[in-house]
C-alpha cells in the first residue's frame, strides 16, 4: 500500500494521521518479511519439502 499516505492526504486526512497509517503499513510489511525469513529455514531443516507425496490406496 505505497499510496496510503498520498491517498489519505488527498482525501482530507491530517498529515499526522496519514503518517501513522503509513508507519503501520511499513511495520506490517517488515513483520511479514521477518516471519517468512524465519519460517523458510525452519521448514527446510525439517525437510518439509523433501518428503515424498503420500499416495492413498
């Protein structure tokens, strides 16, 4: 959501409110990236992607 700040300013919001929303979006993106970076090696160490597919008879 890179246009949150500009969109809120053009919509008539206060600059402080628009800045807080933009900061919330930035923190959310950083948190999601950190969780993905932590989950990928954890799943790799558990060999999640290397297990053969189970075929039900």
